[in-house]
C-alpha cells in the first residue's frame, strides 16, 4: 500500500532527517528526530502552520516520558550519569563539571559498591553479573543475552539489587 505525502509533510521529514544526521546515532536528539519523523508521516496528524514545531515538541515529550518510565522500571543504568563513569565507578562527569569529589568520598563509593557486590553475590549466582552490567550501563536485553537468562529475570534481579542497596543505605544512615 502506497501513501501520498503532502509537500508540508515531505518538507518536515526532510528537515527532521537533517536534524537527525547532525547528532550521533543513539543520542537523545537523534531518538527525538527519529520519532518526530514517524509522527510527521502519520496520516492522523493535522497539518497546520506549526506542524514541524508541534511534531518536534510531541516527539520530545514522548521520548522524555519513555526514558522516565524506563528508569522507574529499573531499565536505566545504576549510575546517576549513565555510561560516563570510569572502571572504578568514579564519575568523570563530575570532573568535567568542575565538582571533583574528595578522595574520601571516592573511597566511600568504592566501599559501598564492594559491600553491595558482596551481599548481592551471596544472594544469587547471576546477581553480581547483573549488577556489573547495570553499573556499566548495559540494557536489560544485553545482560540477559550475555547471561543466557530472560529479560524478565534480569528485571527481577535489578529490583532485588535496588532493594538491597536501599537496605544498606538505611543501615548506614542509622549507624
């Protein structure tokens, strides 16, 4: 089935493709542009003076909502800055922003990570590898494939890890 595309839609798609090509594949802006192209091609969307602006705004809000939903469901990396941490779990983004943590703070983070890893390792044979993948920013599907387990089980293990981390944080604040 072929679909005819109006000049306004074609112009909008062309502009969105140019925007998408300016950004690295997989970046947030690239995802927004890709989704905006889908919205622009939808025959249900009304064309008006602000067609391109509305398509971009809607695509951006949908992508933000998806990211929030993924984070709430345990799909986001455990680190607060995603993949921008070095091998020791020290956040290089903080250095770039000019807020370099003290040596004591870094040592505390490393100790907390090791303690969480020790507790998690004792609970389940896959949990340690799931924790490592999560800290590195791996998606649930990637972790599941590497460990030969289901995504649903990875999600369950992440929830367990999150609960364990919260318990450890509560114990530390109570002390």
